[in-house]
C-alpha cells in the first residue's frame, strides 16, 4: 500500500489480496477498514474518494496479513454482532453464528407468557444466548454456565458493557453449576461435531476452541447428555432447546421422545437446515 490513497483504492487492494483466501473478500476488507478508521461501512460508499490517513493504511495492511493466515475477522476486530448486540469475542470463545439466533427465538416464544421466567444457558461461551435473552426479557432470571474461566470472563465483560444485570454467571460443567434449581427453559449450543469430521472447516479448527466444537466420536455425546440430564432441572411445562448439527435432528428428536419429552419438534434455520429441536417435560 502507498502512503497516499483513497478509501476506494485501499478497499480495492485489500479485496484483491483477500480474494486468495476468503469467500467474502469485500466484506472482510470493509470490516477491517471500519475497525482501523472507526468510520461506518456506509461512509465508504458515500465518500469513496476520501483520502485514507497513512496510519490507517498501514494498520489495514497489517490486519489483511493476519486475515490471510485464516484468522477470523471477528477475532481480529475483537467484536462480533449477535442479535444486534456487539459482543466481545476472543479465541477463548466460539464466534456466535446466525443460526444460533434460532435458539433465542424459540426461548422467547416459550417465555412470552411468563411474568418472571427462569432460563439457563449451558456452555454460554461469549454469553451470546444469555445476553440476547436478558436484553429481551429484563424481568427474567438467567443462569449462564461454562466450564472455561476464560470464556466466563468474556461473557461477564459483555454483560457489563451492555449493562445487563439479570444474569448469574457460574463456572461449571453443564448441569453441575445448577445445583437443584428448576427452570422454565434450558437453552444450549453444545459441541456437536464429531472428531475427524471432514466437513469441519480447517480454519475454524485452527482458530476456534476445539473443546467448544468437538463432542466426541459421534458428535452426539453432549446432545445426549443434555437430553438425559435436563428433566430434573425443568419445571413442569419447561422446555429444553439444544442447537445441533444440520444432520442430527432425527437423532435428537428420537432421544427426546425416549426420555419422555412431549411436543418434540425441530426448527430450521434460514438455509432450511434443522438446527434446533425442542421438547417439553
């Protein structure tokens, strides 16, 4: 990059460079430029001939180099949007995916009639599910758990930045931190990828926490654990809402039915893939 260039020129160069390694080179370039300049992406289109300060140009070049190694844009920027909430993300937590918003939608549907719902989010990671629900249900009481101290630190910082105070963050492995409490909804985005799954993006495996991705030999281990252990922690009429892989819906439905759950149903994401299966005790 030269010392004197316009926003349009910087974006063109960055996009061309990133096209070698990413399927979204223009978007990545705009997000990185937004980060180094502090300007909204819309301004790039409104004023493409605006001169880019030299320090911003050098900073963009450095971030593009990092992106070329496969490092996710969200980790480079340190922030990612979920449910319209800006969340801090670090390599200690998964980057929230759009399909996980389906878990939030179903939890909201099942707590709409509750005056003061109690909700648990197991394996909270960045806190995405719990924070989205806390923002939509200010009268709810939420418990968010994770076995990782580093992940909980990220989630707690996100709650502080968003001024959401109705979440109790606890360290513990799945149900361990719930003691003998009961909830109206238990939501979770557990690990559901099988070890050695050829569909796992190598860059995801390289940069995101494997303990939050890989469940075991079959990929169903954590889902089965959630289904088997959830009933004692759900009030009568309470719902379990696990996210799962797009080919796992049938197994999750069968397991829920065998454990005595009623009204078992799978829900598809925007791509038409079954991603969340719910059941009521």
